[in-house]
C-alpha cells in the first residue's frame, strides 16, 4: 500500500472570493477536493469554477443551521421558517433532533433539495460532508444513507479527528489556547457521535478516508502543523480539512470567525514548502473521486462494503 492524502477545502460557495481562493489552491497548490455549500451567496460562481477546473473534486457541504434553506420554509416547518433555519448552532440542532422536534420528512426534503441543486447544474458530487459536521448526527446520517446513493454518491467524510503533537500546537499559539482546546473538545465530541452513528447503521452505505485531520487546527494550520500531520500518516487514504479564502465584504457579513486565517492558509497551501514535505514523506495527493473508484467504482458491492468505514 501507499500513503495518500485528500486535501479538502471547506465552504466552497460561501462567498465568491472564497471560491477564487479555492480555485487558486487547486490550480497552483495542493487542494484536491472542495465541499460545496449550495446555500451560500457564491454558489453560482463556484459552479463556474468547477467547470473551469475539472480536476477539482466536489462534495456536498450539507448546511442545516446557517442562513436560508433551499426548500420553501413552509414545506419544512420543523426545520426552518421565513427567517431561515430555526436552529443556528449544531448543538441546538442536535438537541432538537434528540427531542424529536424536527420531522424526518422535513430533514429528507431539505437534504434532497441541496443535492438536487447541484444535480440540476449537470455536475456530479462524489461525497457528502456537513457544515459544522452536522452530517454525522444519527438522524441526519440515516437519511443521507438512504438518499445519497440514489444520486450516485457513495463516499462520506468521517470526522474521527487525530491531532498529532497537540502540545506543540498549543505552544505555538499561546494567545489562543482556549479556542484551540475548545476545538479539540468539539473534535472529540464529533468523533464520538460519528461512532454512535456508525453503530446504528444496518449496513455499510459509504466509503470514507481512514483518518481525518483539521478540526482542532481550524484557523491555526501552519507549516509545522502540516508537517506533523504529514508524518503522522501511515498507509491508506486520509483527509485533511482546510479553509482557504480571501477576506471581502461578503465574508465579513458571514457568520464565521475565520477571516484573515483563510488568507494565511491559502499562502500555506500554495507554497513550495508543503509540496516538498509531501514529496519527502512519499505521500500522493488524491481526491474523493479516487477513493470511490478504488473501492468499487461507485457501486455498492462487496469491495465497497469490506473497506467502508461506515
């Protein structure tokens, strides 16, 4: 076997200038995949970029908590109203799901609507992940497992976070240790939820990368952190989540704390140092497209099931 890495840029479609940065990070850097947020103001410009950058693999960045849904809010009253999604934070969404306040029908209608918005553009999705990782919530994953294969989607992000040399990252970012520990704790919660969701699946539905990196490093990914991740990899296909972007008025209005950090990540991802690290470590860059083709050519067969992490 060999060491392979998917470098996935999140928030594709959030703003036009984030899209521009992701295109540069793909064309001139090491990004191989992008997670498309169809509810973002930059959705149309993201589609234009995908058509110009055919090597950029795209997945659905499922959004169930920020902004407005794709479905008519009157059709999903337990999930959204005329002002947008009802539950503005993933923890609030999780609590509402746990208490049964959101119906299965409303969830499925919105998930289908987001997938179909891409399908209607004649572009294909290779995988699904979630904004704030909402896709691993058991009720959400159950519907994705039912719906996504109908659209030829057989891969998913499995955010079981590994954080190599965590103490070193804290030492490099002493001013932000509270935020980093908060992200680390969130990563552990998400990892636990993904395991619970997996156990509740009746049969494997998706293939997923072997390891996942990036939640604890969100906003703090630097060359040293990238190096620590690279040398933590073993044989198999793994994923690193990143957030390249440019700051503009649209981003300043978006509900995100990542602004200048996105520009620093873009500089990192397009620099020669990261390519040298990957070459020296014998790591090949791949995408979700390669992952799916390796594990069954997009068909739910025995090979796919044998290696699926879900």
